[in-house]
C-alpha cells in the first residue's frame, strides 16, 4: 500500500471519529460534563496520593542523609 494512501486513510478515519465525537458531545453535554468531572476528580486524588508518597520518600532520604552525616562526623572525631 502506498504510504500517502495509508496516511490519507488514517487522516480520514480521524476526521470521521472526530466528527462523531463532536456530535456525541453536542447531543449529550451532561454526560460529557459528568465524565470530565469524574476524570478531573480522580486525577486530583492521584496527584494527592503521589505527593504523599514522594513526601514520605523525601523525609526518609533526609533522615538517612542526616544519619550518614552524623556517623561520618563521629568517625572523624574518633580518628583525631
């Protein structure tokens, strides 16, 4: 199959799917609003959970780094 023909078919399929989606959205605005609202809410929940996980990891790393600095300073004090 010719490359241009293949890309043309994909473009045409995209136009048809886009037109169908636009028609569906125009006829069902409440359904679209509900779906978008749910998606945004779940995205915010995911962001909050990820933020919590990364904050915990950051605190653990800071504790580990502080312990390493403390043990290094104790070791240098013993050698002197």
